[in-house]
């Protein structure tokens, strides 16, 4: 290779997410690949032969020819054995040993620019400006949501130190959680991206708390208990979206696969939860009735007659009596076995 001329191609070494670790310029074909110092591309990989393969441009088509080696090469899902040749597609990744490579020629068409995902665009904005300008709003919203949820969950007359202690515990938990994801970014991306992981936790945390409070309140106001029953499932969607956002920052080349995996995980968890509820309670949702009881003036749904409530309670009593009889019969069977 002549370092004084303009390169005609680049050979990229890729990580598992197709990010370029190192690029080697190509000035002339063919190019030899191996561990020997006499190769044009020298790779420090014990699973590669001294002279492992050769790359050549034949009539505009790039060919990979494998030399004398026991491991050969992998092009996609196809194994190329010693002595065989395989035509490479444009910018197609291939592997020798444990090293993933890709050739980009000057004559190859360049793929169009891809739009950044929303959370990635926000990450660049955070790093391009003072952190406090981007974080202050979400920090204030998060603290406000934490206090509102604590107020709703606390008994009247609770001391102020209860709110202070609970807030510190939540803030510490968010800090530890963001730090763990930042270590993941350091491991896979080479940078400690604590700021953006913290911002993701704040944004999705605010959405999670708002939905967790708003849905039960709205269920009381409009008289739709299903909104309160589904609050946990909706909150799980937000948490899964947060998990996907964190993983997408660490492994941006696998966003679609991660989305499919997280969605599958959510659906499996939802199905298991519904099955367990049906087994234990005979209902789809574990919540028996809407959990929020607000001032009557807030309610927009029409009031029901007292006779309707009495009828509902009679149905509830029948179900409770049936459960009691089942428990008593099970206890009798256990005693007889003893």
C-alpha cells in the first residue's frame, strides 16, 4: 500500500453493533489479510492464519478468497472454506476468526443519511449545551411528581420528614439506576453517558407517575373503572419503553431487535399476569374496584341508584360465600389426609 496516494477503499473493523472500530486504507488490489507482518491488513486475532485471505476487485466485483486456514471465513450465514472464493456485496460485513470486517470502495454508492432517533437527537443537544439548561425543567417536574404521588399515598397529617426521607430514597434510586446504565455505555460505547441516561429516567419517570395518578383519577371522574384497572399495564408499557431507550443508547445498531425483544417480554409478562389473576381471582385485573376516592363534586358520571349498589353487593356476597365454601372444603380435605 502506498501511503502517499489517495485510497481507493477502506477496510473497516466492526464491533457487534456495526460501529467502526478502526479503518485501514486500501491503495491497490489485491489486499492480503492475516496475522503475518507481510500482509497488507495485519489482524491481532489468534483464530486467523498468518496469511488468511485475499481481497481482489475483479471487473468491479469484490472477491474474497480464503487461503490455507482451518477456520475459513463467514460471509453472512455462508461459510467460505479454505481455497474457496466468494463475491462480496456492497459494504457487506464478513468475518475472519472473531474479527468482523467490511470493505467500502470509492466507487460504491453511499447509503442515504438516516434520521436520528428522538432520544439520540436529545442526547446530542444535551452534550452541546450546558447541562443545567436541559436538566432543570425535568428535575423540577420529577420532584413535583414525586411529591404529588407521596401526598396521594400518604395518610392525612403525615409529618414532613416522611416526604423528605421518601424523596431522598427515590432520588438515590434514580441516581444508582442511571449510573448502572452509564457504566453500560462506557463498556459498549467507550463513553460514560450518565447525563443522557439520567435525562431518560427523569422524562419516562415523569410520564410513568403522571399516568399512574391520572388514570385512577380519570376513572373516578368519568366512571370507567377499566382506566384504573389498566393503570399498572400502561405503566409497564412506559417502563418497557424506558428500558428500550436505555438499550438503544448502548447498542444503537440493534434498535429494531431490541424493540422486538422488549415488546415480546412485555406481552409474555402481561399474559402471565392475566393468567395468574384468572387462576387466583377469576378476573383479568387484580384490582377489584377503582382505587381513587375523590370529592363527589369531581365526578362527571351520573350517580347510580342505591338499589343498584345493593344488587352489586349481593352478587359480591355470593362470590365471597362461594370462595369461603371452597376454602372450607380444601381445609377439610387437608385435615382428612392428616
